C-alpha cells in the first residue's frame, strides 16, 4: 500500500503537465464547437462571425487590374468575436509546443525551477516571433513597402486592408490576449506576473492603436523590426541555457536593440511628424476613419517615444547589473591578515573560515551567479 501511495503522488512537473493537458482539451473542444457550427444552417451565421474575417468590401476592377476585382477588409465590433476564436487557437498551439517540444527538452536538460520557467518563456516567444517576423516580412514584400517607403503615410487613411494584413493584426491581438490566461495555466510565479502584465499590455495597446487608428502600415513595419530583435534575444537565451559559455548572441542583440529603438523613432517621426502632418486632409472623420489631426499625432508620437524610452531604461539597467556581477566575479578576493592567537584552535579556525579565509559567499558559485543574471 505504501508503494501505491507514493506512485499516485505526481512530481511537480507531471502535475503541471496534467493541468496544461486538461485546459488544452477544454479549449480545443470549445474551438471545435465553433467549427461544427459551420456545418448547420441554424448556427452557420453565428459561427462564421468567429471563424471568418468580417467586413469584406469588394472593389470593382480598375484599368490596371482589368481581370480581377480587389477584395479588401475594414474593421468593426465583430472583429472581437474573431479575435476570441483565434485566441483559443493560440492557446491550443501554445499547449502543443509546450507538451511535444519544450517539456521533452526540459526532461533531458534537468533545469532548475528558475531556468525551467525562463526556458519555457523563451521557447514560446522565440517560436512566435520567428513566425510573425517571417509572415510580416512576406506582407511587406508583397505590398512593396520596402521599395516605396512613402506608402507608410501616402493615401491615408488606410481604412481598407488586404486579407493578409487584417489576418495578421487579428492574429497578433489574439496571441497577446491568449497570454493573459496562460499566466494561470503556466503557473507563473507571483513576482513575475507584474512584469509580464506590463509587456503584454504594451503589445495590446500599440497593436490595437495602430489597427483602430488606421496606421496599420506603420504598425506592421515597426512590429517586424521589433519582433526580429526580440527573436534574437530569446533564441540567444535558449542557446545560453544549453551552454553557459554562449555569450555572443547577447552582444549582437544589445547592438541591434539600440539600433531598433533608433529606427523605430525615425520611422515614427518621419511618418507621423512629417508625412501625415503635410497631408491635405487633416480633419477628424470617423465615417472614413481619418484620425489625422494634431492631437492624435501628438498622442501617437508621445506613446511611441515613452515606450522606447522605457525599454531603453530597462535595457540600461539590465546591462549595468550584468556588468556589476561580471566585475564582482572577476575581482580578486581581499586577503585578510589572520588574527594572532595561541594554540591550535586559531589554526583550525582559519582553515574552517572563522577568520574570514572562507566565507559563506563561497557557496555563491559562478554557475549560481549566471543563473541569477539569466
């Protein structure tokens, strides 16, 4: 009986995997209900709002495109239902990556609790950043954003989007919304929750702002630039966990991080401060989606500049902390003169660390310090 009781008690990792599998099954069943609703006429009209993109606008063929008519999309309240459905899809994909990829690596590497949490975070984010960066780059190339940067502000408002553009924004909003329930599903530590809530909120605020203010062209370029830098950081951290000697990736990330912040500010000022400021139509018109007024432009530039300044402040503090730990690790230990005492007790005390020859700091090995800094 004693053996059976011990076998029923799962270790922390197995119980955590059971919770993830349980919530993934519930979410997958809920997503299947929406898909099954498409098969019946009674529920098809309601289910299609969740699954398919809404607000389709068909434009007639022009002289340049005489063979086909363009199918474009606008936005509205029904997009909330679509974002909710793809949030469920993001939770399912998150659970699949966690179960079939990250958990298997964790069993082989035998990470500590701190490294286990950070490895899961970097593993999930690196996969998402890579996918979103490749997808966004494909949209930039297909719509000639790279060859003609004036598209960022020309013909504003950009109230009509292609299918790829709108689906990209719906997916971004769905992913960062799914990160909120994942804080519970992944059993994130209480001290880490405020940090994650801050960057999740910043992502949702800026992506939704670009989507609602019809600045989707500028938002796409800035997202691809930011995602590329963040992907480099998280993939470097994954390599660091596998081999602690790997440091070159962080050096490259530090350089690109600063350049990314500068490029973000330059593109934002160029688009909002110069391009939109010189546009002819500068009247607020909600029916056409024109938000090109002075107050909105100042608010957009202020939010971008404050966010970039906040990120640089966190980056500088992070680099200073690592520099202090690195300098403290390489500093030679201070030798203290042993106290002059009589008898063998003084010698034994010096050997055992009573007189400062060996202190409790000796337990703080370089490996432990690297785990703290990571």
